[in-house]
């Protein structure tokens, strides 16, 4: 049974769109915990092998060794006695069961640091992040830079036609966009199948501006 022996656990959330520095901030906090001589256990989804099959790697190439896992329940199996800090990257990939697991660890006195997307490619809340944010003691919401206009970006724009909520990718599949430049995907038909397309929400406004 894992426990750090005292009741000082809590949950920290690091969230925002893609390319906002979530993994980099997670790694920074974990490295500080190591410097403080705390015992750290870190987890990432095994499906996220964009930069490395094992390490958490930020887009800026910062890295930290982690356990690649398929399901959130594996976290409880791998967190050992004496662990002080648990880090979880790409939390949106682990589903609703992650909520109870993180609550359990925090109640046992562990510091749980979680990084994940707050919204999916449709611009809607990405479970279980909203639920985790509701019970967390600390929330850090980061912004990226809009790849269209340079404004603060809060959304992840998918650039490829794929209607699944989960699509692992980097710059080849996504851009950071601000609210104004974000293009909300809408269903359309191709070869008899419904797929995701994108329609600029401000297309009419842009046409009027060009006309003037």
C-alpha cells in the first residue's frame, strides 16, 4: 500500500491547449521535487510515443523518465511505498477512472501533479480534465501563441480530417489558435461517410472586411 505517511496530499492541474508548455511545466515541477529529495513516480499514456516511447518529452525537448501505461488503474499498481509525488502527463487520454485514482492518492498524502488538455479539437471540455479541475487545490491554465495571428491561444486546431476525439499528433496535425481564429469542425459527407471538416466561424466577417 502506498502512502507518504502524513496527510498533506493535494492535486495540481496544469492545463491549456497544445503547444502551451504543459509538459514542460510538469517536468519543471518534477525536477524541483527531485532536487528536494522527494521520491517521484511519473506516468504517461503508452499511445503517446511522439518523441519517446518511455520519457515524457516536451515540444522544447525537455524530458523526464516515466512509466508508459495503457489504463489509469496501472498507476495504483506501480506507485510504491515512500512515494511523495506522482506526475501524470496527457491526462485526457486516461478517461473518467483517473478522477477517483487521483483523489485516492491525494487522500493518502501524495502530491499529484497532472498535465492535460482542457478542451478537445471541437473546443469542448475534454474529460476527465473538468472533473479533476473541480477537485484540485491548484490550477495553472497556460496559453500558447496563435499560429494565425499571434494572439494568446486557448484552443487546439486539428489540421487533419479525423472525427475521433483522441488523435495523437504534433505540429503535423495541430495548431494553437485563439478564439477568433479557431475553426470549429462540422460534419460533412465524403464517399458516403460523415467526417469532420472545418468552417471558419468568422468567414462572413472576413469576407466583409475584404470587401471594404
